[in-house]
């Protein structure tokens, strides 16, 4: 929250005892939440919005549950709009709050859009509409006496007809970085038949690599280490290029593992795989054994995944035999060793002791395991449907006591769903956070990294932050449902 907004927030939330609260509402405290049901709905929604902007953890699911109860009691239609003496303004406040919470109310916004199209330029009471759908709560605080003003710019009021609150801004695609650009230059020189497919997969990598983790992991690690003597910084960029080639290759190979591969893509995968290997060898010829071992590990793991971690599927049925286990998760790391090959090459060139080699392996293995489990948490239902026994699916099947046999997918998914939220979700979040913390501890123990470094900030911490945010939202939702059902 910027300083201007903080000032507005404090003026509303933190009044002195001698101040007269807005609309004569009782002064709130940490323990007194009576305002959630005693205040007028406009001011309740406004305060919740401001509290959330100040600190999204300031309110819990129980608080939101009380608000939803109030809204349901005043529904004009299912899903809104909601009744109030000033229907349009009230619904605008409610709609903007739920936009901020990440759950837009489509029917309410449609109601507002329709009403706004009929507002007359002289209709001063709807002053707030000039800013809809932006900054409504702050505009209200800046203009508590707005009803006494008559010199509102009519042109601004007319401009509301150009605002469509149902539209959300398009995601702006980031510009390609140096490694990505170099990879694209090579792809552009391929045969026309390969070039077209290559550009398509290059774009896919750019789209999924939102934090430039694929293209810049080696650079993040290089910028994080204490000693950089005798190291060419351009190598970290070249390692990023090699990793992009590898990602394109294994993205295509994964499609074949999932039985979704297209034969026309296979030649490109082989070219990219070969180019990745060649680039690594060219930059680090003395590390050929390490490079080959990592490529071999990935290929062996892919083969093992097909043999061990797949279920037979037919239409909407799934056949389960012996449930494969992942143990400490090292298999997840082995499958992705190519991703951290560049950073390892950088560190190995520093002349590590045997203990430091163990620590470096642990740093990256724990990172890869946490990263994969974090992804698996979101994809477990799709993985199950496709017959892929991911780490999360394996835990779900085991902890749910699923016996060998053939099952209807929807019935099995619904059975596992309750277990997922009651047991597996929090267990997996705990594992993710443990792995990330172990990686950080090993970094400190190795004495190879700066105290504050890019690898933690741009790679490890975002995984932990996402896991913690997911856990917070889950617990908040449980509290919300508990409050709502009372």
C-alpha cells in the first residue's frame, strides 16, 4: 500500500476515541467484530476492503463468512445484485471488494454496468462512478463531503460509458532476455519445417517461464556465489541457452510419455536435445562425465516413469495395481537434473571439497523436489485421469486406502478429494517448506553463497511463498465454511 493509501486507511480505521466514527458506528478493536453485522452494509464492505488492502491476513474466513451471510440475506437474485437504499452504490462497493479478493461477481458487475449507462451528467450523487471500477473506496474517503459539491466535470461523468467493468487487463508478455534471444536465433536458422515448430515451442517456454527460471537459473546462481574469480559471466547466459534447448526437447518427449506426442515434433526434440548436450560440452569440456551422467539420469527416469508410475486407463475407467511409492522424493529430482546442470557446472568449477559437493547436490535436489510437489498439488486430478501416478496422487491413493481394482474416474476422484483437503494437502505443503528450508540451510553450510542472494529471492522463496499462501487460503476457507454453517 502506498503512503497516500496508508494515510487514508489510518484515518478510517485508527480514529482516536474522541473522534466520531463514520455513521456513528461503534469503535472497533481487535476483539470486537460487532461492526461486521451492526454497521450499515456500505461501511462494513468499505472497512473490510481497507483492512484487506492494509494486510490481507487482518481478516479471517470467519469474518468473510459473516459478510457473505449478510449478502445472502439481501440478495435480489441468486448471485446478486443486493438490496440497499442505494442499490447502485452499495453493489459497486461490494463488487470492487470481491474484485480485490480475486472473485469478481459477474452478475453484480453486469448490473452496475447497465445502470451506469443511464446516469445523467447532472446526477451528482453518483460522483463515484467516474472512477468505477478503480479506487472506489479511496475516492469515497477523499470525498466524504462530495454530496455538497456541484462542480463535477461533466466530461468525466460522460466518460463512464467508455468503461467496461467486466473486462480485465490483458497479461502483458514480457520481453525475451538474452539467453532466450540467442536460443531463438539458433531456432530461426533451422530448416523451415523445423523452424515453425521450434518457434512455437520457444514461445511456450517464454510463456511458462514467468520468472525466467529456465533461461536464467545459471545466472541467478552465478550472481549468488561469493567467489567469482576466473569465471566468464557470459557462460551463465550460454548455460541458460542450453537449458532452453533441453526444455524444448523434454517438453516434446513428455508429450510422447503422456501418449499425446505428435510424430512431426520428434525431429525437433532430437535436434534440441543434441544441441543442448553439445552446448554444455563445449563450455565445460572437462566436465563431460558430469554432463553425461545428468542427461542419462533424466532419460533413465523418464523410462522408469513409464514402467512404474503409470496406470491403465480406458475411457472413464482407471485400473490400479500396486501403488508406486516415491520415498524421499529423490526420483523427482532425478527426472529434472538437466534443469540444474548449468548451476552445478558453475559451482563445481570453484573447486569444491567433497562435503561441499554433497551440500550442492542437496541444495538442488531439495529445490527440485519442492518445485515438483508444488506443481503436482495443482494437477493431481488431471494426473490421475491421465493415469499418471504423481507424488501427490501416490500419497492420496495410499492414505485413502484404495485397493487394487478398476474404478470409475469421477467416483475415485470424489473419494480422494476429501482426503486431499483433510490430510494430503497440508502434509505436502509441510514437505515443500521443509525441502526449501533444507536447501537454504545447506547454502549457508556450504559457505559458497552470499547471505542475500538471487537464488533464494528469485527461485527458492517464491516456491515457499506460494505454498504458504495456498495454506493460508485453505485454512481461511475452512474457517469461512465453519462460520457460514453456524
